[in-house]
C-alpha cells in the first residue's frame, strides 16, 4: 500500500497504462495535480521500480515516463479494484448508483 498510497499515484499509473508520456502530458491527464506533487510521485514510483524514466539528450531536454513490467502488473492487480469502485460509486445522496 505504501507504493500506491495517496490520492494521485493510482491515477498516474492508469495514465501511464495508456502509453509512454512526457511530464506535461501526464500533468494534463491527471487534472488537479500540481507539478511539485507529480514530480515527487514520479520520483517515488521510479525508486519503487514501478515507473521507468528515460531522459533523451536533446535540446530542449525530453523526458518520458512509462510503466515497468512491475508497474504493468500492479495496474493489472488494481483493475478489479477500479471496477469495484465504478460499480459502487456513491451518488450525492450517499447511496450507491444504480
């Protein structure tokens, strides 16, 4: 749970499940996240072996993020949890949606 703890990490993982992304793309795919938090979470996910960071020697610098095999496996494990959440999402009344 430490690896995916917090509000944003699962959303980052799901965004990277779609494709390899640059920092700005990820920021747009995860609305509401600040640059500081995104950078911090990406660093932590990289340290945990979940995300791969590839820096290209170009001007301007280009950095791309992708899931490692371990990260892809984690997304596979989270998929049923996401399905459960969609099935049991609460409405404004506090009752599960139909």
